[in-house]
C-alpha cells in the first residue's frame, strides 16, 4: 500500500524533448538538461499553469544516457561505458558503475528536482548493452552490470530520503525494467507506452499477476499510427482505465482534436476519476482467463478488480478473435455474497439488481458481436431486502 501522497490524482507531465538547444531532438540532446532558446521562459509557466488547474507537475529524464550532440558526452568522453575499451550502446551509455559518474548523476537529478520544483520525477532507459561493459579492477576483468545496478539503487534510496514528497516514476522504453529491486524504489512504473491491440490487453492481463494495477502507467494516444484498426475507441480507453492512464499525442492541438474522440476521452476520464480509481487503489485482482503469449490466439481476456472493502468491482471483457463472431462469456462476482449486487453495463447503459445467489448460479452474460470490442461492467453492493433473500 502506498502512502496517500503517492497516488497522483492528476498531473501535467513534460516527456522527452523539453531540453537542449532545439525541440524534439531528445535522443541526441539527452545529457544536457536545460531549456533551450525555444523555451525563453523555461518550463516554469507550464508548471504554474498546471498547478492553477489543480494538477501536479513532472519532468522526464533519461539520466543514464549522453546523446551524441550533448555537451556532457563531448566534455566527458571518459564517462562513456565501454567493453574492451570500445564504446557500446552507440556510445550513448554512461558508465554508471563509475563512482564519479554515479555521484554526478545523483547530484544532477537532485538539481533538476529543486530547480523545477517537481512533484513527479520520471526516469527512462532506451538502450541495450547486450553483454554490458567491462573494466579492470584489481587485476581482474569485471562486468560493469552489477556496479551499475548497485549505484542506481543507491541513488534513488538517497533521493527518496531527500525528497519524500516527490513521486518517482520508472520507465525503460515502456516496460523494459520491471524487476522488484527497481520497483521498490519507485511509486509508479510505465507498463507500456505502446498500446496496440491485442498486445496491450494481453500485457496488462499478464503483468497484473505479479504487479498491482494501481501502480501501472499506460499510455493512450501517441506512437500508435492507424490505431483505429486495432479496435474501437472504448476498448482502447478501457485498457488504460484499468491502470494509471496517460494521455499524450492525442492531437496536434485542441482545435484539431476530433470532437467525437474528445467526448469519448472526457467521458472516460470522468468515469475513471469517479468510479474506477477508487476501486483500483489496493484492489484485489481476479484473472478469469489465463496468461497468453502475444502470438497465440486468446479469444477472450477477462480481468476483474474488486475494491478492498468488497463493495465495488469492475470487470472488463475483451474480444480478441481475428474474425467477426457472436459469443457470450460470464463473470462470477461471488465474492460479494450474500449482498445484492447492482450491475451496470457501460455498453448498454443499463443497470440491473441481482442477488448474490443469482450471480453464483446464473452468472452474468456478456455478448460482443465483433472482434476488437469490449464490455465493462461495474458492480456495487446494494441493500439486501427480505424479498431478494
């Protein structure tokens, strides 16, 4: 269970590309974490506007990297990770195992948090080191990986002590670094920033076997061309609603945002804030369908969360077949017995009241006529009356 201040209600977040002499060249400019001339007032006005709207403010940093165009890389070539004396990972990876480099990294992160008065600090990691770097220590050739990990863990242990009110978020090319060692030092982690179906819902279904959904960040909007071909908008929204949703890259500007999409997103956010978020916090997770690999056919993915007090529940049903079909599936919400249950279908917009006995013996049918669609059912305990008993 996370402390109350670790649950971000709403935040404005500036992702990769906020730094350096030119916009959007984030990969090559990383390492030089300052606002360029194209942001004459830095990011302060964005932060203050967000706070006036009641939101927290955060920045993205790929702290382990030094891009090819960065002053950091050109000024400290000895800080680049090498294997047998040759740079690896395109010469972009800092030698985090080097105590001098590690000390600078920690001080740089502390500087950024203080300078920008951050509520949220997110790291990212977009490199592959394969066999990793190596160095000679005490006459022996040593792989650099274990010193890297130890130093990285120590940095965030220190930073959390220094900044107890800051929310620390983990990301590594989406969900590339989800080990428990790193997660114990972070409040949220990005499960994936690539939400293509059926991959997205399968990833969520699989990872919620080992990680709580209330810490999992999911992205809606960006990096997914031709998204409409993957399924309807309701289904795409539901996979991020069943975690911590991020909205970015939805349209070039508000004026260019499709009004239908805008209405869907607004309704989805309102539903998440009013109904889903209270369930997700410290929820119990029920998997009605098994884990399935990306390449195997899994006609249904059924995922259910129950609130800790067992009074509210949400279940999503996703149809993943490649051909249009007509099917039904049932959800058993028997954990609510002996209460009556109010069940609300988001597709049909209907609410019915059922007894716990009915749910256990008759179940609740869900019908989807087309692949790439879904249903969301919301359950809430209702007063038990003499007739229903």
